[in-house]
């Protein structure tokens, strides 16, 4: 039995003058190839931390992890 890993990715769309957002489609493709389902939060008008908090408040999550770089 294989389980799918679901990842919520938070991206600052202005990081690197927008380069991070331009590279996102390739990153998402690689994640899918490795069996990782992902959702992206990358709104320009809201701080990433606020986007994450609102999403976590709406979900019935049993566990989550954060990686801050």
C-alpha cells in the first residue's frame, strides 16, 4: 500500500525578482514525478505567514511540518 505525500508550499512570489515563481512549474513537475502532491500559496498581496496561517485554520490537519529557509 503506498500513500501519497501532500505538501503545502509557500512561496514569496517576489523573491529573487520573481525567479522563484518562474521556476515553480518545474519544481511542481518534479514533485509529481516523485509521487508528491502539492499545493502552492504565492499571493502577492498577503504575507506568506498569513497565507499559511489561514490555510492551516481551514484544514483539519492531523500533522504538519514547516521548513523555513
